C-alpha cells in the first residue's frame, strides 16, 4: 500500500490518492493519515466530488468513474461517500468546499473524530 510510513504532522495532504483506489484501500490510506496526525491535525484530500444527483454541466466527470473502476478498481465519490469512508477510517469530514473554477476538484477536510 502506498504511504506506509507517514510522519506525525498537523496536516496530511493527499491529492488524487482516493479516486484511484477501492474503498478498502482508500480507507487504509486515510487510516494511516489519521494515525500520523497530531491531536488537532487535519487530513486534506483534493479530489473531484460528485454531486448526489447527476449534473449535466459536469458530464465528463461521470465518465471517469467507469474508467477508474475498470482500470484501477477506484471510483469517483460523492460528499456522503467521502464522509462514510473517512468515518470508517477514523477522521470525520468537517468541510468540502469546491475549488475555484474551471476545475472540478474540492478540498475535503477531515479531523480526528
């Protein structure tokens, strides 16, 4: 698994590390990040976050989900899916603001529960 040893820190950023992995592997990565955090630390994940209902304005984002699933076993996720995934690994999602246009990424912030 990637990132086997993560030094203790106040923030543990990850970019593009979740969509390429199955829920089980992603939970393992988030668990290791949580273990490495200081008491008041945060896990920061920059990923595309799908809305709960299909939005035709970002149709291309949905096309990457079958690609991720078929080629690497990963998937794109909704905010609710990220919240459940983080909760299973230790940290709790505290915010998910969208990053400025034109990108389709959000900053998922999670803190020790």
